[in-house]
């Protein structure tokens, strides 16, 4: 039986996960400017079983749906392909009805639009300052650090929680 949308249903739990350099770089030439297997393992463990939301350029850089997770790609140009749900704006994500955690996984365009709706943020601080063309937006005004989840010579992983209430509904 198909469920009709419940207008009173709240938004899903939305969190963001990112790896950024000391100079806030997150990408270069459509890819990650580092190779950190330990961080990729953390990303996999953390997001497993959840829903991944990404921009079309980030999907292009990954090139396939990641196993064990639903993938939603935000795009105005991409055609649906097996294993991927394509939506044409963030509204469809905010209205998504799911019990799973929705993970915003980039890139910068999608972080910028979705961070206002995220309750938590996991930031891998990469111990590098690298050349790049894609940067993580400012988030420090709206989130506070609540934990340090891992620390290695190459990176540390910080847990942030939103300090202000989430918006009650989509801005019109
Ligand atoms: N370090 C990290 O943790 C991390 C994580 C993710 C990505 N990255 C890096 O970030 C870079 C990509 O980021 P990016 O900011 O250039 O691109 P992006 O956010 O991945 O994708 C941008 C695309 O998303 C679609 N889009 C964005 N907003 C939309 C909206 N409101 N409605 C409909 N479609 C929308 C458009 O696709 P169409 O053009 O198809 O319409 C747009 O061209 C890459 O270098 C990647 O490796 C780094």
C-alpha cells in the first residue's frame, strides 16, 4: 500500500560529513586532493545504512552508488540510473520521509544549501594546506564542537552540534 505524504511529518534527521584542509579546501579538479584510507573507513562506517545526499559533481567523482547506502543526487541535468535517485532540488531531500539518517556528503554547493538544515556535523580536519578550487563554507557561527572522535598525525575528526534551532519549515 502506498503511503500518502503526511504534511505534519517532520523533516528527516540530517547530518553533514566532510573532510577539509587547514585552508578549508575540500576539492581540487573534481576530486579529493588527498588519499586518507583511515578517513574513508570512518566515512564508510559512519554512513553505512543511511541515505547519502550529494551534488551531481560529487557523484561524477565517485561514479557509482556506494554499497549499503541509498544515494540521492541533486541535479538539474542528470538522468536517473539504477541504484541512484536523482532529485532536482534540496526541497525533495527536506521532504524525504525516512527513518534513516540523511548524510549530506558534498560538495560545496550542496553543503552551502543544506547546512542550515543539519543538526550535526562531522568534520575531518586534514593536517595539510593544499591547493584546491572547492571550499567548505563557514559553519562555526551555528555549530559548536562537542567531541573529538579520532586523532592521527594526518587528521583529526571533530563532532559538531547545531547551537541554534533548525528552521521549522522550508523557506518559501
Ligand atoms: N572533502 C570532502 O569531504 C568532499 C566531499 C564531497 C565533495 N568533495 C569535492 O567537492 C568537489 C565538488 O563540489 P562542487 O561544489 O563543485 O559540486 P557539487 O556540490 O558536488 O555538485 C554541484 C552540482 O549539483 C547540482 N545542484 C546544486 N544545487 C542544486 C539545486 N539547488 N538544484 C538542483 N541541482 C543542484 C548541480 O548539478 P547539475 O549541473 O547537474 O544541475 C551542480 O552543478 C569535488 O572536487 C569533490 O571531490 C569533497
